[in-house]
C-alpha cells in the first residue's frame, strides 16, 4: 500500500512508451495538448487514491501491530 504512489509514476512511463490506453497515457496527452482541466482532474484523482491507500495502510497497521494503541 505504501508503494502505490510509485506505481502511479511507473504507469505514466510504461503507458507512454508502449502506447497503452490508460491513466498514464491520458496524463501525457493532456500535457501535450495543454488540457489543464484534464491534468487537474487526473492529479486530483491520483491524490485521492494515494490518500485513501495511505489511510487504509495506517489503519491496517494499527490492527496488525498489537504494540500500537489508539487513544
């Protein structure tokens, strides 16, 4: 879960190199076409996904590690 942001950056590189249709290629094409709205939407979506995965990771760590107590 903590390495999910690295996966997002890798997606951009792989999809741009191999011309796969997906999130990374949409970001590259939006940057090439100066489509600010699409760049902002993709950035907001990726930030939301990263925050959600970080939150899930933190909550899961509390349940898996008995030394941590929530007050």
